[in-house]
C-alpha cells in the first residue's frame, strides 16, 4: 500500500473511532489535497508507524484549518468540489474543523516523543494567530510587504516548518536545518499560490481566478503593483479591492500585474526563498527534498 494511502486510511480510522455518522457523512466526498506536508515528512523520516501517524495528525490539522478558512472566505468551491460550508453550512463546517483539530490533538497527546508534540502544538498556535492577522489585514488594502510576509510565515509556513523539524527529530537528523528548509518551503509555497490565483484559469485552480483580491486579500503581487502605479492607478486599484469585479476591471488588473513586473518580482522572491531553503539542507543528501522544492516553484496549480 502506498504511504499516502496509509495516511488517508489512518485518518479515516481516527474519524470512525468517533462513532459519529454525521461526521462520516460530511467527509464522504472530501478530497485529499497535495499532501505536501506528508510528502515532506516521509522524505525526511522515511516510512514507519511513527511517521505515518505524524503525517495523519498533521493532515487533520491542515484540513481543519481549511474548513475554517473556507467559512471565513465564504468560499463555495474547494478543489473543484463544493466546500463543506457550501454543502452543510458554516456552522457545521466550523464544528467539523473543531472535530478534526480536537482528534488530531488527542492523537498527538499519545505520540511517543513529547518534543514533537510540543513543536506541532505550538505551530498550530502560530497558524491560528496568522489566520487572525489574515482576517485583520482584509479590513483594508495592505501595501506593506513585511506585514504580508510575517502573516504567511505564521499562517502557512509555521506548520510546514514544524513538520520538517518533527520528521528530522524522528530520523535523528539536524532539526534546525530541516526546519529552515520547511519555513522557506512554506513561504515560497504561499507566494506561488498567490501568483497562481492570478495567472491560472478557474478550472485549473478549482476556484474563481482573482479570488484573493475579490475577497479582500492584498497578496504580494498586488502589493508590488500598488507601489508601481501612479496616484490614479493606486486609486483605481483600491476602489476595486474586496468586491466583485467587472470584466474591464479584472482585465485592467491582470494586464497591469503582468506589465508592471509585479508577478515576475513575486516569483523571483519565491525562487530566492526556495534556494535559501535548499542551501540549508545541501549537505544532508536530500535530493528528493530539492525536487519537492523545485516542483513546488514550477507548478501550475
């Protein structure tokens, strides 16, 4: 059986243990994502009972955060399928996220290595703070690059960094080096996601294009665009922020994102972060991790 299948089966076993038919009903059409965190952990620690368990816990935490995110963003589509909140309502999606978080922490409390349990638990605190910052930043257009990077380090990179560190501890490897790799993987991953939200079609993304901007998220390409525009352009961009766009408005934004170099500049930063992450583990004989980082940068969905 493939390791990723073992992880999915472990998660299903955890959920069946809850004896809740309604939980099982809500997740019956749930699709696995890229399982980036699991692939990362398995390539650091190898396949074992402990690594499979660790991955199942982390994937449940990640799923819980996405259930909550979809409610916050009022997202109706997730991976080309109706989201949990679209099908069952916001209240049920939030409670399902709570179930996933709680069960993951229950299993984490039984994990043999207390240091790993502390690392994962603390990363979820950081992730949650990052989600609060993300919501707060949607109150108005954010033009501050450092503020954006601080937010995604918490919201996205913290759990990926914790995954890499924990897997390294399992494998008796240098956890700090692998943690730095994981941090940079997380930062670069989110920047690429933000770029793809602009450059890819709705069918490829599994959600409408430019969703971030329409939902009130000023991601890195928009920050770079804002600082490139003259006053009239800035005013127009701000007037479009956080609402449904006309075809002309959407075309104007996309055209300027390309012509200003905002997308290219964002991609350049993601590449630099990726390279710094690779250099952190360059002496660790981890060709597969280099491949993961390179594939993440070059992906189109």
